[in-house]
C-alpha cells in the first residue's frame, strides 16, 4: 500500500482543533500520521518526546485524527 500524503496545513489545523478541546496537549503533538498497513492505515499522533498517558491523551489523538480526516475529506 502506498503511503498517504499528509497535508501540512490541514495537519496543523487538525491539531489546533484538538488542542482547543484538550489544551493541556497543545505544543506536545508534532503531527497526525497515517502508517500503511496491509489494508488501510494506522492513524496516530506523533508526540514531542514520550507520548502522554491517560484517557485525555487518547481523546486528544482521536479528536486530531477525526479533524484531519474531516478536513481532508477522507471517509
């Protein structure tokens, strides 16, 4: 499977949207990435240093990924 090109502008907007809901993670996330699998992609957030733990960190990641997919028109 071919790697998915991530638009840097949409990426920044998605992280900003997620940080508006979870401001404690603003500045700790580098980008949303889509790693190719045999079928589809594994979406995740890359972090500065160690990824934070806890439910809010998962919610931030999910919010950022949903925002990116919505902004990019990915179903």
